C-alpha cells in the first residue's frame, strides 16, 4: 500500500510539473516598444539617452519610421572621454545623427565585406548625408574599422539597436581611403604626394578614387 501511494505521488508531481512547464511556455514575450523606450529600459545606454533627451532626438526615435541605431554603451562614452556638457547642442545633434540610419537593418541583413551606408548626419554643401563604413567578417560587424557591434539586433517597434563599444566620429576622405578594402594603393599615393592634409581638411571635395586594380592596370 505504501508503494502504491508513493507511485501515485510521483505521478501527480510529474503532472503538476508538466502543467507548470506548459504555463511557462505559454507566457507571451514582452511587447516591443520604441527605440527610445527600449534604450531607456536596457540600462546600458544612460549617457546616450541623456544626450537624446537634451537634443530632442528622443522624440524622433520614439516616433514612426524605420531606424537603425548603432548605440554606444555607457562604457564607450566613458572611454571616449567626451565632456558632453562642453559640446554644443548642434554639434551633439550631428554626432548622434551620425549613429543613425534611416532604415531598419538587422545583423543578418548586412552583407559580407565592406558596405558604405548613408547616415542621418549631414554636412557640407546641400547637407549631404555623411557615410559610415560597415564591415562584416563572419558574424563580426565593425563600423569605420573602429567600433565593434557587441550586442546585435535589439528589436524595437520602429527599428533596431546595435550596441557598439566606441563612439563614432565622421570620417574624412583619407580615413575612408585608409580603411576601406581595395584602396590601399590610393592611401599610399596620398601620402607619397603629400595630399593627406589637403584631403583631411574642411573644404568640400570630390575624389574619383582608383581602386587597387586600377593602379595595377
């Protein structure tokens, strides 16, 4: 009789655990919220959130649209040593917009190799969109050869957040010639011709840049 009671107890325990497991499986995932709300709730982007609120971009990234934000973590801002209180609202706005794309892009949608993407940051005649250089090698994604995506695909209702380990800076012509694949010959030629300073300045320029195979040919 004791053995029978013990057996039934074990069966009942299994049934209870099974029902509990089913209930856990039925729990709905947290509802998605906007990029701004997601960044606030995450806890790793307090400096970024404060900057967004100061410039009013928190409302933009809480609104409609599709965005990708390469979001520097608090550690990234600390490592950069940027005193945001000494940065004007205009400069801070431009800096933040350089981290934003006007389209939602997951890590899986980034193609292998180098891709130039137009950011929401603008500069120069006609307010041309500033570019960033995105490189994907295997599953690793880097921006401008400086920042690495440390947490990808943080989903929001209006786009995607990718956490990065450095604050991005807009690039010069020389920066891109040095960092992009297939332009090392051009970078060397700029040094040999003493044109690095001229192409790193603030003057608006257009460069038709021969790739390595062009120099070889």
